[in-house]
């Protein structure tokens, strides 16, 4: 069943650094990367943040074994809203939980765009994740056109209200603010813009969740070793969702070590 989040148990809120490997890696290079990440972890002081790796679904069982005893958690990149059924090619939340996942990324902008996932779909998936005992990492973020039109705050607030279900608590939900134009582009918002967007997400969550202040909000979009520190130092930033840079063990661990 669902385990209380360590942060909820201690009253502290450790940052979360989540690696989104997307559709990258076969078994051999995945195992080599995990060995390198564990090597970095052993060579450093204990991580101030929590770390979760979200590989492609085919690698979940392999990584479960490889991560054993490392303290690094395992996650997935999507799940279906139903616990079972005639949904060819999909994976249900209980399957991910059985395979050893603690987290599941939901509503990533690449899925919202490629599979027309609406806020309602993301919300239903998050409910399914919670029912299976998984922690949901729910992604929100504006497009470049929306930011240019001055609508970034309105868009992320609406996505936050509509994508985060009633079942969300600080121990089962993390929201990731990921401006679409920053993903994989090398561009990042200013720290002031990140702060404003995170405040908007927090405000939106506060409309429907009494304990909204405890829900961690990650920043995602071209986070690298070189820019992680000032982003992770922002008061409302509870960690990072890292795509491209998570495929390089040393770069990824440098981001983990940038946690305040
Ligand atoms: C992502 O896709 O979740 C992401 C943050 O990607 P990148 O770090 O490569 O911008």
C-alpha cells in the first residue's frame, strides 16, 4: 500500500530530482549509466535531495534490480487511467507499482501534444496512480505562444486546477512546472519568471487542496549542472525534472548535488 512520503513524515521537504529518460536507452547503456550514477552517489556526501529515475517501461524491472540498496527510487513516464482492460499498448498503474515504481510522470507536454492528453485525462491518470499507491508527478507548462501572449500564468493555473485531482496530497503528488519552450531547447525562464509560475501553481492548488503548501513543485526545462543551483535555491522550487541532462551520469549527479 501507499507509504507516507519521507518529507510528510519528518515535516521537512527534501527536494526531488527526477530523471526523465524519455524514449532513450537499451539495457546495456541503461545499466552502465545506473552504475555510473551509483558510483557518483557513493563518491559524494549523502544527497540532500531525493532522486528518482524514470526509464522507458521496458527497463523498469532491470533498473529495479540495479538500483537495489542505492536509495535511488524508480518511476515511470505514463500510465493508463484504468487498472486493467482492453487497452492495447498501454500500461496500468498497478503494473508499475508491482514492478517497483514509486513515481509516475503524468501529463508531460510531449504526451499532451502527441496523444492529445487533456487536463481531464491527466487528472484521471493521477487518480489511477494514487489508487495504485504511486506518487504522481503532474506536469504543467505554457507554450511559447502563450507566454508571448502574456497568458503563461493563466495557462499554468488552469492546468494545475484541472489536472490535479482531489486525491492529491503532499505525500502522493508533485507538480512539475515545465514551460514547453524550455524543454530540450537550452532556453530557461529567468529565476523571476520561474518564481512567478511556481507561485501561480501554488495559488491554484490552494483553491482546492487544504494542504497545498506541502505539495512540492519542481521546475523542468533545460536544467543542467551549470544552471541548477540558482533555480533550486528559489524558495518555491521543490526540485527539478531533468530530461536531456539526466542521460549523463556526472551531469545528472552534479544537478543532484546542487540541491540546497
Ligand atoms: C523534460 O522533458 O521533462 C525535460 C525537462 O527535458 P529537458 O531537461 O531536456 O529540457
